C-alpha cells in the first residue's frame, strides 16, 4: 500500500527542479520499466500483484518494492491508462566526451516532450547511442518524454550541454551536419560514417549560434509537384536523416 508521503514524493518528480535535486525520474509501463531494469537498479517500484507474480527476481533488487492495487496505481500514474508498474530510477550521470565516436545526434532547443521521446526512440532504432541536448531542450527525464521513448531511453545516453561551447571543442575536421530549408539535397551529398547531426527547434530551426558551427548544411527535399507542406516535424526529419546516413554504410 502506498503512503501519502510516497504519493506526494512521486508527484514532485513531475517537476524538473525536483528531479534534478533528487537525481531520480519516473518510468511507467511494463516495457519501459523492464528495459530500464536491464541497465540499472530502481530505487523504488510500485507494482500490482499481477506484475510482481511473474517477476520474482524483483525482490532481490536493492530498491524498495511496494505492492499497489489497480486503483492506487491509477491515482499515482501520470498516464491515462497505467500498465501495472511505476518505478523510480536514478538519472544517469553521463559526461560529454571531447570527440563523439561514430554517429551522434544533437538537439538544439527541441521543446515538445513527444518529439524528444520519439527522437530517442529513433536514435535507438538506428544504433545511435548518444544524443547531445542544448540546455533549452525539454528535459529528457520528464515523465511524458520517458513514456514516449517506449524503453529506448534505457539504451541511449542523453547529455545536456552548452551546445555552441561543445561544438567549438570538437576537432576542426570533425563533420557537423545540420538540416536547413536552404541546404544541399541530402540524397546527393557525401555523408560520413561518423559525425554529429544537429536537429533544431520545432518552430525556429537551428539557432544562429549553432548554425555558424555547422560544416555541412543538408536539405530533405520535397517531391510534390504542386503546393506542399512548408516543413517536416522534427522527429520525422530526424528519422529520414538518420535513415539516409545508415543506408550509406
């Protein structure tokens, strides 16, 4: 049974300042929680009897296990349709390396939790294990973002950094790609096996400070003969861009 203090504590973790202070984030649903538990130990698990019965190994974890009813889980959950379990995990402490290895993503001011969660899932799909986020990008440990990743957040390193400063620290010849409406057709440009792909804000694109540090400006062309949409959703654009890079391998 969940206590009032536990309920209040979890609700506080909906706010970024408390997540940062406590170093914890909320994960929900069987897939997301199970995927995270393959990588790290939960601090607390609130689960229904149905969930716990098929996971007896949970009782060997260091974290506290609290059995809850379906009604209690509904009250506790940030989701409209909770799925058997909610858990608190430590926020990973990942430092930015001086030079990324392989292919990485960077996000410059992405604001929508759903977009960020989908981009993390896309990175996981295409074997990209690190995303560098500007300080203006929505918090990856927001419950809505975590849920949108569908467990991929367990396999992708998320690093918040001063993006212009980080870009300045890269070797001069390290390829930095960005998507622009006035860029060069991605399907005709040479693409490297390693590099950094920058995706910008939903409304404003890549900021001026970051734009100046992009060495390869790419365009995802449209193929409509008449009128067409003026831009793509940032998550869709990320998927197309990552797919083309991986296709060249």
